[in-house]
């Protein structure tokens, strides 16, 4: 009788880094304790994106508790997800042992979060260009989370990818303290927008109909709700945030923020080969190197690179400026530099990207 065993079953499981195993055990312990105290799984929705034949849905599953009867949170009728903000977003327990049902315009799919509770799944579905809503819920959830999804028009030929810290938002903090800032700032009111950047990005979105605007940052998924509220409050165009999950991976102690940006750019270039991207960043550390490398490897995918120059004080706090790169290696890709969005806007107008 023929052996019907799948040959891949005999392959050894990948070796998981010791730090990752310790983190998984810690999360399992906290999850058991939280569930005994009545905590339920809650989906925190993030903005997704896609084409007319597929979408990428993003979110995170955490354990949270319903507001106490008579509490301020209950009086304001907040959902559990609204209480997961600031430092609570970092102390909430992620879970990966639940199934998440995703409903997009009547098309239902089931996905699973990763070991950090992050939902990041590509689903086949036919949708018209524009904004749609994905409803996400778990079996024990009381509420349904709704995530906006932007479907890129096949006719679109232009897009914007923007950094966050020190590009659309003035951080003005030493880099070693940036994580603590993002952890303990309770809401978006304490963050300062970079002068002129909201107007710049909004004009780009308006003058190029169907333009996807993607915010790419090395920040943790924990701060996505706060950053989304900040962008909306300061009139930045809506778009997906591509963040990362802090902590150990299967093969190293900590994730690489630089590698996260590189891989995200490569992925967007593969997903939307007909788009030419305006890459927006700052000269605080690595944006010029990352964007320059991407422009060399994908010259047809880059319309221009716009770099916000930090003030001397901001550069000191950021740990210095990035080293000058040989921009002649990026071919015909134009580069513009200025200290705020207004000056960048003028230079992009000269390039014909704005009227």
C-alpha cells in the first residue's frame, strides 16, 4: 500500500529563537489570567488596502474587559477597543488562539492572528475602487470592529509613501526616548504636526485622483489607533499605516525597523507595479539611504523623493543627520529638500507633480 504521508510533514519545525519562546510563554500565562478575570478577545481594526481583485486586511486581537457599570467609559458608551490606548495598548494581552471572521461586502473569510496577535492577511475578493469596510469579529466578541479599506483604482499611476516621526509629526525627543513617548502619551492631542505637511499630502491626493497614501513607520502596531486619530485630527489624507510588531522574532532578539521599511517598499512595488511613488521622509537617520536604495532597484516605481530637513535642534535629538548619499546612482529620480511642507510643495510644483 502506498504511503500517503505528506513529505512536508517529515520536515523539522523551524527553530524559534529562545527570546520568542519566552515571550510566547509569558503571553500565554497572561492570557490565562486575563480570561479568568472575564477579559474577552477584542479586534482592534487598522486601515487596509488592496486592488480590485484582493485586499490586505490589518488589525490586532487583544484581551480587554467591558467597562464597569456606571463608569465614565460606560457613560460615554465606548467600545472595549476605545479603552486600549496609550500605555494600555502596550500592556494589553495579545492573543493568537482565536479565529477572526472578516466580512467585506458580504464576502466572508476566516483568518488567524500571528503570535503577536496581529492580523495581516491577503484575501481574494472583487471590489470597486474606493473605500470599503471590513467587519471583523471573534467568537466571544460582543462588538464588531470595522476597518476601512482603500481599493486602488487600476487606472491610478501615482501614490504617496510617507514616513511618520519627524516627517508628518514633530517628535522633538531623543531617539532612545521615542518608544517611551509613544507608550505613555495618552492621546493624539499631545502630538505636533509638521508645518505644511498635511496641506502637501492633501494637495497631492486631490490633484492625483485615486492616489493611495501610505504611512510607513518603524513604530509599533500598539500606537496605530492614536496615530490614526492624529492624522485625521490634523487633516492628513486617510490611508493605511504600515507599522511593525515590537519584540523578538523567530530568529532574533528584536525586529529591524530598517528592514521593515525596506520589505514594505518592496512589497508595495510588487503589489502595484504600475504606480510611481512619491517617497516622503526626513534626514534624521535612514530614510535617505532606504529611499535611495529603493530608487536604484526600482527606478520606474519612484516619481520623486521628498526629504524634510530637520532643524539643528531636531537633528541633535534624532542622533544626527543621515550621511549624504550619492544620488547620481538613483538615475533620473528627482530629489527635493526643505524644512517644511510648504517649501517641499513649491519644489514638487516645479517638477510637475503639483499644479
